[in-house]
C-alpha cells in the first residue's frame, strides 16, 4: 500500500540527493587539493610541509576535505532515514543541528580553498 505522504518522502529524497552531491563534491575537491598541492611541491611553488593557519599542511587539508565529505554522507544517510520514519509516523519536526553541521563543513572547505589558491 503506498504511503499517504508521497510528496514528503520525495522531498526528503531530493534533500538526501542534494547532500549526496555535496558530499561527492567535497570528496573530489579534497582529492584535487591533495593532488594539486603535490604538483605545486614538485614545481617548487609550495614548500613541502607548509602549514595552514599554523597547524595543517596542504596535503592534510585535502585529506581533511575527503574525510568531511565522508562524514557528511553518513550524516545525510542517518538524517534521511530518520526523516522518513518521522514522516510515516507523522511526528516530523525540523531539526536545525544537521543544517548547522553541514554549513560548517562547507564554510571550512571554502576557507581551505581560499588558502590553497592564495599561494
């Protein structure tokens, strides 16, 4: 028997797919930063081990973005399943914590990108 809340489930799925695209973008951007930093090191335009904000090397920043993409994907999956159950039980209420975490990941990724392309 089909759900009485089809449009809500479809909206939930669209939101999940948007987070999936964002997570994939973070993963590919992290790989790009990592590889680009190695290229800059080989071209002697970036010192090996150069730190960002006094604590992270460019290679580690790329790996951090890959990790951020993976974490975002896990959070998105958990949120998708939780929202689906809430829609079916008609107990859905918006939760802002997930949006704050996702926004923080994107802002940190943007700062990383600005730092990398500054060199």
